[in-house]
C-alpha cells in the first residue's frame, strides 16, 4: 500500500484479436532500477505485472511519474507487452502525469510499431497562432428538445422547471408570501396550536408574570431557605475543595485499626516489644491475664528459697533438702540422668554439682558431664572433663562450663553424669543427694509415662556421652543426685 502523499494514476487497457477474441498474456510496467521518495522515506523498484482477464482487460493503479519528492525527478515507465501469439514482445516508454488521474494505455502506446522507443510525453503548450479568416455564417439551428420534451408542440408546467404552481401560493401545501411589512400575513398563518398566543397562565394582553405565577420563590424568599455557593461558610477542608473524603492520615491521625484504644475491647495481633515494659497495680483475675513480677514472686515463692535466690536458673531440688549423712558414689560406666525443670526460658552456660568429699586423682579422662533436652538430644558438653574439673575436697560446689551457650526454652532437661576411673566405689567423688528413707526412696515418684526426675540409661561400660538417647529408655534410679543450671 503506497502512502497517501504519493499521487497515483489509474491505468486501463483492453487487447482483442482482429476477430474480437480477447487476447491473453501479461503487460509489465517497469520504473527505473530504483526510485527514492525522500518525503515518504521509501524506495520503489521492480516491475508491476498485470495479467489480462477473460475479456482481455487490465486495470491497475501506478504512482504518477511527475509527483513531488521523486529522485530522479523525471522518469518514465518501460512497458513490455507479452501477449500470447504475438512475437516479438513490444516495448515502449510512457509517462503518467498527475494531471491525468485516469488513462487508457491505447492513448499512450506508440502508433507506429516500427518506432518502439516513442515516448508519450505531455509537452508545454506552444505559442498562439495568427487568427484565421472568419467562416461562412451557418443556417439557424433548430431546437431538438426542451427540458426533455421532443414533441412538436411543447407545453411546460411549473413542475418541469422545478417551480411552485402559482395557484398554490398562500394556500395550504404551498408557499407563504410576505406582506409589505416583511411578515407573513395573518390570513396565511395556521389556526389552532400554531396560532398566535391567546393567553399566558390564563392572562391576556400585556402579561407580566411574577415568581408566584410560575410556582417559584422570589430571590429574597429563596435566600432565607437556601444557601448560595458564595455565602457558604466552609470553602475548603485541609486545602481541598469539591467532594472531600478525608482519611486518618489527612488529619495526622492513626487509622482505627492501627491504634491502641484507651477503652473498650480490642484484639492486638503480632509480637510487640516495649521500650518500657507495661505495668499495672491490679492483680490478675483470669487465667490468661498478664501478671506483675511482684505478684508472681509473692505467690510462687513466698517464704521459700528459689533457684534464682542462689543465682541458678534451675535445680534438681532445694539443696537444703539434701541428705545429711549419705552421698552418691557413681558406678563406673553408668550414665546417670538428673532432671531439672526450667519454668522460664534462659541462656545456660554452666552446669553445677556439689561434692561433699573427694580424695582426688581417681577419675579418668573418660569422665564427663553434659546437658540434654527432655527428649534426649544433647545440647552441650561440660568443659573441662571431670578429672580436671573436680579437685580433692572435703565439700565444695563444682561448676563446669558448657562448650557453647544454649538458649533453653521452658521445659524439663537432663544433666548427664558419667564417671570412670575409681577402682573402689568410695574412691571417686561423692555427689550430694536428696534426703532418703530406706533403700528405695520415692524421689522419682510420678504418673505413668511422665518425666523421670532421677534416672539413668541401662547401658553399662559407657566411656563417652551419646549424641542422643531415647527418652523411653530412661530407667528410674533411686539415687537423687543434685545438680543445677546457671
């Protein structure tokens, strides 16, 4: 599709044999090798081939050869006629000027077949010649028809000359006339709905209507009932005009679902951190209420010693409840488990024992202590090993350091104790135990399946702390060894 800015010429032609039969074949229209049109930003080249139809005709639209913007500015088409049965093909040049928007090829083709290079070019008009002698006056001509009538005696009507019949002027269905005042006479005006105004709101004559006559308010009465725009007291809100809709941010406020209410019920979601912890003087009245520390300390540890009182995070039991004359000497290769509850999350770095006595130098390097979860997963090992940690003593608190600090959630934990080395049971370190009565104390009394407070693993000959153990394999032990966490 050529741009609309390029003018075109409609070219048609028809080829017949002498006996009237339509010829067949093609006609090519070839511009120069390659044309440039700077205004339309395109190149044009190659032949346009038109095939004769069943009647020997062709019809096509080609760019005009003299349109503005072409480079070269003046050029021609080479026409090659390749018709069946006619040899050789005829070739000639033509121009398609813009001044002739439609041409027939027969008007442009060379008349002499012996001059195939003849170019039909429209040249400039020549100078005017001398006037010739006047001709002989001819006989008067005769009228052959009048407004399409050819009969001998022609009588025309108003309709024949697109006029209005005279007898319809000023009559219904005809044309109105104008009087000397330039107006249509009243006699030619219709009556009824189209007549002049007879009355206005029931009045005649020079009618002057008031507001009440048309059911309206006077300006004064309207001013007492309605407020004019210019008289409105509010002209803008926060710099806005029109239909204003303000959000909380527009008035430097927090949205209702983003602020904490001072009164009334409200659900606050997500974790909240307070720079200053909230406080209240009221004691909790429900199971899910927050409580003051003073209230908790007063209720949970009133008149008693707690682990925190001694600097511990948790212990197996109050050391004041230990046995006065019995200590525990551990059997070589047994892994003792000492249960310690933590009622609040804490970071554990220390494991603590109390040794009422030890001659010293009897432990091997395979003597260990460690920390396990209630499910049996080891979370820390005490350093150094017990042979270097426990000195000769006649009563001393022994404190070991975990190889890495452990952030413990509230729950039950086990301190593991593994002793190896002493040849005689009483040669090893003695460990403080809870007060007991008889050989089967009830320090591990519990409901079936509950956490075993004092226990051990059934394995013997153990020389290292396992990475984990199965909690169900813990065996209750009658020896309530004391330990603490800090």
